[in-house]
């Protein structure tokens, strides 16, 4: 004797399979899966770029800190009082005013333009034009 509950849900004839319905359901499932994969990829890319941005920001912060330290060191090393103290310790003295000469700034030289219209030396007899020796 079969249980009565089973008999309530069991049908005597099998339902005809609808190939079109199954195909549509498979296509919908494939589309939903593809969309889900694309969303996960985009989220992964966003997280990866966020980590990359964070690393670059940390690098910028470290470089700015190094620049600040170098500026402080430069200001310390170029302090005129410190330079005078070091120069005096090495036995240096300021130059007398009479020994200082001001040289006027030279005018920039005008560029020389070489034209290739004529060779400066006539061609040698019996020697090709390209075989000449430069003076």
C-alpha cells in the first residue's frame, strides 16, 4: 500500500515537456549568471583600484615628508651664520672690498650658419666628390 500523500501529488500521466519553456529558462539563467559575473568583476576592479589609489597616496605622503626633511636640511646647511662659522674654523676670511671685481655679462655669441650651397674647396682631379678628405 502506497502512502496517501504521494498519491495526491502524483499524476497518472506525465506532463508534456515544453522545450520552448525550458530553453527560455536556460537562457534567462545564463543571462542572469553573466550579469552576476560582470558585477563581481566590476566590484573586484573597483576594490583593486581602491587599493592601488591608497598605495599611491601613501607614496605621495612619504615623498612629501622626504621633501620637507630635505628642505629643512637645505635651509640648515645654507644658513649664512653656519657658513661663516665653518669658514672661520678653516681659516678663511672675507675678501677685502678692493679685491672684488665685477665682470660685465658677456653678450651671447651669434650663431654661425653654414650653408651647403658650395663646397669650400674645389674637387680634386681624379677623386670622386665624396672621397675628398676634410681639411
